[in-house]
C-alpha cells in the first residue's frame, strides 16, 4: 500500500514563472529580492495589489534578512502604474493564493493517508531513527510533521534519508510511485533500474555491442532520482559525489546524472528489499558535524599550545580526557 498518486497530481504553483506583469509594470522585484515568493516579495506584491504604489512605502516591507537595503529596493519599484497590467498582476496573485490553499489541503490529505497506513501497522510506530537537522526542508515540500520518523516507519525501519543528496521530496516520490511493497515485485536491482529506464539498452549483434544508450522515457521516480543526483554532484568528499566526478571527467555531466541515478536506484532497492542500512565506504560529514569537529580540533590545539592543565581549565580529569 503506497500513497495515492492522485493526491500529488496538483501542481505546486510557481508564481515566479507567471509573474510577468511585474516586469510589464517595471517593478524589478526579481533584481533586489532573491525569491519574490519569500516574506519580502509577497508582502510587497500584496501591497501593490491593494493599491499602494509608493516605492518608499513598499520598501518598508523589507525583511531584516534581505541583503538589499530599503533604498535599493525602493529604486527598483518605480513602475509605470498601468491599470491593465495592475489588473493582470491581481489576477496572478489571486491564482497563486488559490493554489497555495489547494496545496495545503493536499498536504493534509497526504499526512492523513500516511497516518492511516501506520495506524493499521502499530508495530511500525515503535521504530525510531536519529534526527537529521542537516536535511533542510524546502518551503515547497509537503508539510508533514516529523517526516524523518514517518519515512523511517513507512519503509519498515529503512532510513533512506541517510543517503546524501536524498531529500524529503525524493522520499515522497518513492512513496507515491512505488511504495515499499513495489520494490519486491522486482527480482533484482537490475530489473528495478531497467524499469526506471536508467540502465543502458545494449544492442548486440555477433558479439559486438552496436549501441548502449539509455532508453528514452521517464516517470516521476526517475525524475526525482535525477534531481537527487544533481544535488549529489554539488557535494564534496562523499562516496557518491566522488563517483559522480570520476564519471563526469570521462563522460560529461549529462551522462553522469543517469549513471549516478542508476547507482542510487540500486542502493535504494537493496536497502528496502534486504533491510540493509546505508553504509558507504567513505562516511560523509554534514555541515553541523564538520563544525563540531572543527571546534573540538581548535580547542585541542589551543590546549596543547599553551600547555593548559586540568586546574587551568577548571575541569576534572574525566572531562579533560574526553576533550584531549
């Protein structure tokens, strides 16, 4: 039993691609704000739709995290104030708000569906995994509370989020497209990646390989794995990113995305069907973990440099041993 695909067919509204009227009005909000759907951008657009066209007043909606100053934002909001374009902007903004309401309803339905599945299997609720604060949720991702634990329980104790580059959106795509029982329909990982159209289609005649191209066509799961692979390609010092860079050096990035997505599919199939934990040959440290190790390393250097003792640090012998 997996999450119904129909629940996720509502597309997430992307106001950034549809807000052409902002440019027609000469409101270059996209120049001074990184994301026009962020806190600053939406407040400014909402105020414009209410009839406030004063650049200085609009710039006061600047969030304190915004890199540009109020003066720079105000300079980009001197528009032509054409009524026809203002009407079009209101229409776009109302459409965006409507889609956001629909998406919230969709998120609630997904959450209820997963909870219903876990309620029918109470033994799964006892499973617990480690928290992953380094796995940041995208603002467009479904709002499911404690998704890390939910995904671990849903896949019967398999922690797919432990794989670097795999995000909440990737896990949700696996839930909706195939579910844990769907993996068992394939006798091997080769069959699974072949079904995803990620394995080369070798055409052999007389013992000679005529072609080994990856077949055309895709589904949502293939797209999700390729997107995860792009994230892996931007990482450093990981098992999968090292594989990505080695292949990219010989084949180029486009072919490497397919090759790494295939490798990722094999890893996921083995984890789900064989209940194996993710154990890469080279362990990857996330940013929070690197910072902790860096702080501890600097502390050890300072202690050694100045020859500090337990009494100087005000620590007892047991604590000092753990620090040094």
